[in-house]
């Protein structure tokens, strides 16, 4: 997103965090809000006229909020309705940005739920684990053409996709991870499964206000090595860095770190390849 939409999303993000942190009679489980926001996204994707009306910069914000209340008021909770009306009051650069922003806020609500209400046998503060589980599932999808084709097949019934995701991760992932992967499988919104997963992991990393480093090593790192690498990267980038670690024996030794578009190749295979290039 750019310009007005980026600013509008930043405001909406803060607004949602404030709404979900309220307690007492106003408290509403974040997961329920997330599910309802995903439902709103589905409505906007299906009803182009409504999406156009709610995102039209020429229409007064109050009129758009009133329209949202009239259409959604009897179908969602008060918390979700407050969030949606706040969002539609804002100015959006493109019509699609409105639905994209609400999807982002739905993921944000789910991650908030992961931190507040962990599943059975899990600890509080689970959003880091959810982020890592999404990343790992994305790697599985990238490596398995049949799985990728099945999840991307518009002719495959949603219940089949849900069963596939559940069979793969139900006993290995947090409940919020399963919910997010189910959402991606059934409502990809024009994206490939791996691209949708990457979008969700990016939201998780932004929530933690940190950089994400994709680390490839020849052997598994010890806890002490992970800590030293995190500290070194934090010093290099001036920001907390979260590591997504993958073991790949093909790099022979050393480590490859990718942060955004920047690749730091300290692997043996990388050094050998560089030496060969210099000899050519």
C-alpha cells in the first residue's frame, strides 16, 4: 500500500490493538473478531458495488460508516462493527486496499488471540510460534508441487482443502495457525498459497516491529549460536531481528542470511562459488 492507504492502515492497526486490549464488559475474544473480519473481507470481495461505495474517497466518511452499519450491523459483534466503521471512514488510495486492510486486521486479531489465549498444552505469547509455523508450512508448500496444486485448485471443494490442511498440521501447530492456514486455503484472494502465507507472516513480523531474517545453515544451530546470531544481526541493522531457520546440508557449512532483498552468504558453497567466478 502507498500514500493515503498506508497511513489509513497504520491508524486502523493502532485502533484495533486498542479495541482488543479493552477489558470488562467491552471485552471480546480476539479470535471471534478475526473470524468476523475475515467474513467482512469475503463480503467485500463478492460485492464489488459495496466495496466501491465503502472505499470511495468522494463519499463522506460518516455516510460510509452508516452504510457499513446498515449492511453489517446485525451480523457482527459491536467490537467488529466499530473496527469496520473506523476503517471505512478513512481515505483509501485504491478500492482493493480497503478489503486488503481488513484482511490484515483480521490476521492481527488472530495473532492477538494467540498471545492472549493459548491452546491446550501451549504457553501464552504464542504469536512467535504461529509465525514460525506459517513459515514452515510455506516451505512445505513450496517444496511439494502436488500440495501446492491442490490448495490452489479452484475446483477442489473447500471442505477438501480444510481436511488437507487439518491432516497436515492439526497435531503439530497452534490453533490460530490452523485457522489462518484454513483461511488461506479457502479464501486465497487471487494469491498463490505460498504468497498468501508470506503475507500473513509479514503481518506477524510487523506486529512485533522487527526484521525477519531467513537463515539457512548446514546443521542445526544451538541456542547459544542462535542468540549470538540474533545479537550480531541486531547490531548490524540497528533493530531486533527474528530468525526463521532452515537446515540445508547442500550449503556444506557456514550460514546464509537473507533479510528482505539483502543476502549475506557465509556458506562454504557460496565461498567456493565465488572463488570459481574469480578464476574464470
